[in-house]
C-alpha cells in the first residue's frame, strides 16, 4: 500500500504494480534515511525538507509506504540521512 498523508486528506494506492507506477521517475532526489529509527527516504531539494517516505517492511518485502508532506507532521519526525 502507498499512502499520501496531507493536512486535508489521505490518498491510498494498493497493489505492487499500481504503487510502482506512483514512483516511476519521481523519486530520483530521494535520500535513504532513518525516520523515527526506521528505514525510509527523504526528499529535501536545496536542504528544504519536502516529503518523507516512511517504509514498513514485513516478511522481507515492502508492505507499506507512507508519504508525509504535511509540514506539521514533518516537523515532528526524527530524521537522519544515511550516507552512501
């Protein structure tokens, strides 16, 4: 499942193919990070946090991706960029 959390609404996409289409060519600027101690990714062009991908892994597979773009929610996350 792919979920986008906005301040005013939430949108969900289900199924591996449908989720993959959401990312096609769009996550090039994402950096791997720890988000509240769990693996994920951030997009921060020019050092300004734009969005966070919180990833849930179950049975060695990505089970859920939550995209957080709400500034209030972003400000409450503990983030650490992982170097390559």
